[in-house]
C-alpha cells in the first residue's frame, strides 16, 4: 500500500506550487490544467486552474489541485511534518513558510528534537518543521 497526501486549494494552487518550489526546492512532476481535462469537469472560468499536480518534496510525493469551495465544513485535523537535515535548514524553511502565515509554535528545542516548530502558511496548510 502507498498512502499519499492530496492538498486542495480554492483557485491559488499555481501560486502555492511556486511558493513550495522556492521554500522547499520542490519539483513539479506533473501539472494538468482544467483546460486539458473534460469540459464537463471544468468550473466556469477555471480553465487555467490546476486540475491535478504531483509535486516532489525531497523523497515525498504530494498531490495538489484547485477545487471550488462548496460551502461544506472543512477538516482541520491535519498537518504536514517536514523533517530536515539541520537546524539551519529548519530555520530557513520555517522563515519562508511564516511569510504571510501564522506561527503556532516558534522553532525551539524540545525533548524529542533539537529544533521543532509549527507554522500555518499563507495557503492555510499547517507545517510542523523538525530537525
């Protein structure tokens, strides 16, 4: 079995991908706009939005897409944990993620890691950064 993460955005997935490319050095493996999919699945005015994207964050694969909001409740019990090789890399990544976002726990030593912090980025994704 292979369990993968799928992140949904409300029209700003391309912006998020560019942000993650810069912050993480993420690599786009696949990017399929709505314009290349079936017309019946394309919301009005969304031909340039992301129908599906596959992004590599180091050795980890994350899927993403733009999905129109339907007014349904959102599940909030989710965070992505980014293990990095050093405190310096954790500091750089955390600083990038906090721009326009919200720090929930500053980077600091903990009893389980030399460096750990929690930040919600400007796209609403909660990241736990640990070295």
